[in-house]
C-alpha cells in the first residue's frame, strides 16, 4: 500500500505550525514560510525533489517568492479599515479639530465615555452630554483621553 513519506509529513506539519504561528505574531510574514513549507511538501510528495538540499532550496525560494509577491496585497486585505489614518509626518496632536464618532455615551464627569478615532477606541470627556453615534470634534488630548464637543451643537 502506498504510504506518505516522513519528510512529506514533516514539511506539512512545519507549514501548518508556521501558518498557525502567524495568528499570534504581528507582521504578516511567517505565513509565507508556511506556504514555502507546503510547496516543498507538495513537490516532495509528487516525487519532483528528493535530496534534503533540494528541499531546502525549494523551501527558501518558495517562501521568498511568496513573501515578495503576495505580502503587500495580503497585508492590505487583512489590515482592516481605519478611519483617519495618520500620514508619515503627522502626530496625533495634529488631529485637534478632526472628527470622531461617539461609541459609548459621554456625560460630564463620567469617565466611561468612548469615541472611535483613527480606528481605535479612546476614552473621551466633554462638558456636555453626547449620545452614542454622534459625530464629535476633538478639542484636545489629555494623555489617553480625548476632550471632544458635539458637532451638532
């Protein structure tokens, strides 16, 4: 009966482990080494490569090629959408006067108010009560809290 070679299984599980590792590591790089391991596994199973040196060469070439060809598109696909991304020469302080959206109602003196700004939830304060869903303008930033006012008022 036809069986699977130990090297084929090793490359398969190495690829599987690397792809799973991508879930806990930032950067969107490790997955391409998993793809390289699976490409090596496939070529080994098809009998197109045999020696360990050939396996390493295929692994390195397949990993490098997939990284160079697909990382930018993949990163764009999985990066998510962010409102108001910072430019290369901008800081958060440059966003005074910019808009955010209230996610959790803001009440004067209540520290539980939250706004979504730049793809992130921020604690927010205001001198007025502002319900969730209301667009607001950022007046200033105090540490990790944004001071806002309603645009409607």
